[in-house]
C-alpha cells in the first residue's frame, strides 16, 4: 500500500526553502513569454500548514471509517447469530414436528387398542352373562383347570350327563375323552341316579309339565295323543333299603297301603309302564308304572289309565 508523505508522521522534509517538483522554464527560451513559471514550488511553512490542515481533516474520516467498520462487524456478528438461531429453531421445529407426529401415531395406536379392548370387554361381558345362564357351559369352564376329584357340577349338568350316558355310553365316553366338554364320570352319574327315586304310580310332576306344554300348543292336532301300556316280567325278590327304610319287591300301584297287608308269598313278578305319545306331533313320555303279581288285569289297567285322565 502506497503512503503519501502526509500520512507518515515521521517523514522529514528537505532543508531547502524551496522544493521544486518540476523544471523551471528558461526566460531566454523563444517559447517563453519572459515570465518564470514554477510548478510544485512550496515553502516549508506552507507545507507544514497544508500537512496540519490535511491531518486535521483526515483524522475524523479515519474515526468514522473505524466506527463504520466496527458497526459492520457487529452487524455481521448479529447476522451470524441470527442465522444460527434460525438454524437451531428450524432444527427444533423439525424435531418437534417429528415428535408430534410420533405422539399422534402412538396416540392413534393406543386409542385403537383401547377401542378394541372396550369392544372385547363388552363382548366378554355379554358372553359371561350368557354362560352364567347356561350352567352346563359354566361348569365346563369352571372345572377345566381343576383336578378330577375337585370338580363340582350343577344339578342341570348332572341331568344332562345322565341323559347323554343313558342314550349311549360309548358316545358319552368319546365326549369325555375329547375334553371339549368337562362331564362327570359314570360313577358320579350312578351315584346321582341313586338319589332319584320314582315311586310306582303316576308321576304328578310329569303330568303337570305336560299340562303346561299342552297350553302352549295352539293347533288342535298337536293335542291328540295315544296312551299305551307295556309290561315286562320281573324276578320275584324281596329287598330292604336301610336308607329309605322300605321293603322293595311287593306289588305296588301307587296306592298307599299298610305293610301288614303285604303278603310275602305274593311278590311282584311283572312291571307295567304307561306311556303317552303324540299322534301328529313326534314325542313320547312315560307317565307312570306299576308293579303287579303276575298281571294287573284289564280292570286294573283301566283304573290306572282313568286316574291319568283325572290328573
């Protein structure tokens, strides 16, 4: 960088009183008009004055330039900081947007799972109510995790198991082995059937149920039935039940009579069952039985059937 003498404070001027910057014109020259012309001729005092005035005018300019430069640097720093802040804000905004989207997706999954669980809960509650109304299914589910000796069964389950076993022992064993239905063992069915005692005579409970069902039949043809009798021979034998305190083996038609009237020489040798079956509707239902010595006779059967009509 080139510096003028005025810019350098240590610059020393020559000791001559006149400084000649250019050659002087010769007055004897033909091109001269007789005057001496000089260029750049200054005295030392004039140079000092010019230099002082220049320095005085130049110092404020340098101060302004420095202040402007400092101001520019501050602005550049401010711009740089703002750019950094803008970049950080953009990064934070991007991260917040990503986190917000992730939260939305997570909330959607949680809400979907909650709705599914709510629907399953309502379905399970409905199924639970239906299962509780069905004691057979309820017993199967309750006894599934229990040991065989710790299982307990409802009366309806025992009734269903007894009917299934009487229909076919082989099919009943297949159902038990498949573990689709937890049913009691055949010994439990036998013990349950021992409790059920159907005395000779007409069963009033069966007749009451048939009466209720007959009221539900709207067509007249459904109420047309056939009453039939069938008998089978028995081996004459006399047995005593200590639990019921009753002798079994005497003839009995359902009438209450004293034990003294029973004759040991006349034991029951035939059992007669009375059954009702539909003529137009397919159903069969035994309504009672009686025990007789040899045969009850036509008169005895007629009285027994009349009694069924009266009930």
